[in-house]
């Protein structure tokens, strides 16, 4: 366990559903602009590329693309994309098509994504039921699961590439869910709060903003308030 880890949290770059607020796009991939945003991270944060000890990614298309484009120097140094941990628990919150991942066999049939180790993707990861449901209780439990997973890892500098809504829950604190509007391709550094690191919730707190390659892209939850 490495409760003193730096958590380098990254939101995916601009995806197709962020542009026209079309949340019917299945497992929405990055736009051409989003690919440029993600690729720019490689030069914006060279020190973090050298310092990262582990890269973890949500297995949706847009986060996997952000991972290989934005964290390319780090993943290459760490042995390639097969060593990226695909973490289905870090998927986005809602059950809309844009926030629902693709089955493992679909990703494995696509050369762009077959380069990742997709073994962690079980059939139920796309179900949006039970542990994966978009309910308050299930989402808070899943965010806590991710924090505990990160706490148990031995690495010092851990990159997690994920999504705006679930990142707000992962970065919650005792007062509630974060309301921070994560930008596309934004990187922020967090650490475990010493007061809570050994508790069930293991809250984290922000150390610094590092980089943001894109503007704010609405999440599917934000649509309810737009």
C-alpha cells in the first residue's frame, strides 16, 4: 500500500458527444481536436511523463485514446500500452450510450484498442446495473472503490485517465461531491488526506492544477442543468 502516492488525475480530451451534446453516440470517441488536445499533454507535462510509475485508464474509447496520445512517453517508458491497467470501475456515471463502454470483444477486434490489456473487462462492465448502476449509492460506492484501489497500489506516482462526472465523485470530500468543472484534457494532482487515508472513504485532496489542453466540455450530467 502507498497511501502517500501522488494521484495524477486526467479527464479525457474533447469527445464527439461534447461538441453537439449528442449523448446518443455509443462509446463516444475523441474528435480530431480532442486528439490534438490529448497529444499536446505529452509536451505540456514532460516532468510528469518521466515521473509516472503507473498508468490506469477507464476502458471507454475516449479515455483509452487520451491515454495513448496524452501519456505516450510515460506508457512507452513503462513497457507499452499492455502495461496500462484498464479499470472499468473508472468508467463514466450515466447509462446513456456515450457513457457506456464497448464489450471486450468489440475493443479487441479494433486494432486501435487491441493494443491494451483488456482482460479486466468482464461482460457485466457495460450493464449499468448493480455495482455499475447510475444511482447515487452505487456511484458513490464505485468512486470509493477506485480510491481504495489507488490507495492499495504500491506505486508513488499514479496516473488515472477518466471522466468528468466520476472524477467529481472520486475527488469528493466529507462535505460532498466535488462541483469542479473538469476541462477536456485537464490534469490535476491529488494526494490522500492524512486524516482519512486509513478510513473506509480514504478521501483525497488537491495539490495543484497542472495542465489543461481544452475548454470545458459538458458531461452528460451537466445536460440536466444546461
